[in-house]
C-alpha cells in the first residue's frame, strides 16, 4: 500500500474527519446501546480518510470484508463451541478459542481474496467476533451498519473537500508499465 506524502493541513483535516466520524458513530452507539464503535473500525477509519484512493478504502471493500469477517467469526465461534462469557483482555481460554480465531482469520482472508474485497481491518473484526466479544448473530448487522455509516461519512467529507473517493468499487488503477510508456 503506497502511502503518499501528506501536508500538515491535509493531515490535520484527516485527523479532524476521523475524530468526527468516531464521534458520530460513538454517539449513536452510546444512545442506542449497540456496539457500533468496535476496535477494527478505528483502522478502517484511518484507511478511508487518509488513503481514499487505496483499494482497501473503497466502500465495497470496507463493507463486504467486515461483513464477511463478522459472519465468519460468528460461525467459527459457534462451530468451535467458544465460551463467549470468557471474552476479555486475554481471550485465549483454551483450544476452542485458538481454533475459532485461527479458522476465522484464515476463512476471512479467503473470503476477501475470493470476493476481491481487500480490507485488512476485517481480520481484526473476525477475531473480535470469533473470540466472543460480539457473540450474537445480530452483531453482524451492527458491524455492517457501522461500516455503512463510516463510508457515508467518508463520502461526505471527501466530496466536501474535493477529494476523489469511489462511490462503491475501487477506482481502476493504471496498467503496470503504463506510466513508463507515457514518458
């Protein structure tokens, strides 16, 4: 992932956007009691605001990858009979936790590759869910809702600033060597 040079004003604007996005999602989480502000969303927030042209920032990839990660994490949690009541700072309370975490991470990686929806923070989402921090099936919908809110906020912020950001799919990149042939 290429990280562009960022001016101080742009860095400040990106920091403000990430703060505001977390504030909006967090306030809604607080008012509703829904776990909308989960740790992996922090990494997604950085990507969508700081690297809007990266494939991982595209709304499709953010939403599909987190949805797949949450659903796969939930399936692995239950398939491996993880005791969700044991969720805490040290999640590994036995082999069921290790198996659920390992399987969910591998299957989420597979899903992102097959769906062509790369978004690395989804690996954290699948671990959060498979280790028991979000153990109910309805939590998958909460993850998706948080991601939809995030990409809508990113869309509004980028549009207001005149920063290109895709509506759904990643923008196509130039073919390898295309720049060399133009020079």
